[in-house]
C-alpha cells in the first residue's frame, strides 16, 4: 500500500511537470518533443488510474459491496469441491474393491449402490448421519454402506473402531449390529471422562459388553482387534482420508460424489438416484 501511494504521487508529479523534461528549441515544439510529451502524459495517467484502482478496490470490497467477496469465496470453494469430486470419481471407479478392503458392510453386501462412510463413534454428527443412513437401508435393498472407521479422537475412538472392524471376521451382520449399538447407545459417560487414567479400560469393557449384546464371541473379538487384518484396514482408512483430504467426520462418498458433513436423508436419496 505504501508503494502504491509513492507511485501515485510520482505519477501526479510526472503528469504536471513532465513537459519540462522534454527539451525543444524555438517557440513551437518539434514533432519528436511533442510525441514524447504526450507519451509521458499517457504513462502518468495510466499510473494514476492504476494506483487509484489499487487503493479504492479494497475499500469498495470491504466497506461498499462485501457481497462480492462472499461470492468470490463461495465460487472458489465450489471449484475446489468440484476438483476434489473429480479426484474421488477417478479413484473410486478404479479402486472400488481396494477401498472396501477389510471394511465392515451394513445392508445388502451384494448391492449395486455403494456408500462409503468415514465416521468416528465419538462424533455426534456421525450419530446423526448414522440415523439417516439407517432409514435408507430400511427402505432399500439395493444399497450397502461400507464402514470406514476413522479413529480421530484417540482413546474415545480406538476401541470401538477396532472392535467393529474385527467383528467383520465373525460376519458382516455381527459387525453391523455392533456398529448400530455403538451409535445408538453411550459407551462412555461424562463422569468417565474425568477418569483419564482409567478411561481406556472403561471404554474397552463397555465396548465388549455391547459386542456380547450383538452376539459376538468377545474372546475372539479381543484377539482379532490386535491382529493384522484390523491394522491393515485402519491403515487403508488413513490412506484414503489423506488422499481425499478428509479433515473431519462424517464424510460420505455416494457413488462417486463426496459429501463432507452430516447430510440429511433426502440428500442421500437424491445422490443415490
């Protein structure tokens, strides 16, 4: 901004006194001197106009018409989302089976329409979208939800994420049942959060109670949670999250289109169709 003001002052001075720079003999200016004088004036006018625009534009955008800035930001975000969706489309179309990997699947395993759900069991927005997806699965048998359990919140997320992935080894139906219980019921309380030194043990115990309620062999489940299959699936989730620049949950990929955030039932159905 300082340099703009300096250039503006210099340009005004050039316009006012530029003629004295050009030397000519006689009372009538020679053609060459006349052209040089006009050229200096034009340059000065261009510099003045540019500086005035440079100084006035921020004032106009911020104080006079800030809606333009909002529109610019919205347009830029839409372009970024479209580019991200293109990357999602390219990758999903080529790597569907690889993306599913060892992930649990809710709904019809052989369904033609696939929803990838990146979620965290300690995320309240994930619980909201889980409820919407439950409505979808209850009404349609041509849809499956691939559960990509994204462990974001450390001890609050680790045990349930691993448990549902490990439950798949005892059947997708068992994994889906445990997923539903973890989303519908509380597996830790606010009082539990005050016991940080015991929190991991409390959550592990509560997850196992829900696993037993879901009909799982909890002894096998505990062993499988430490196994290579679970570690591989968690790595798969992290790699996909990095590829698609997923910074939070929930995050849905419906078909080949990405939807960050807890979108409602109607939007899910629209995307499926």
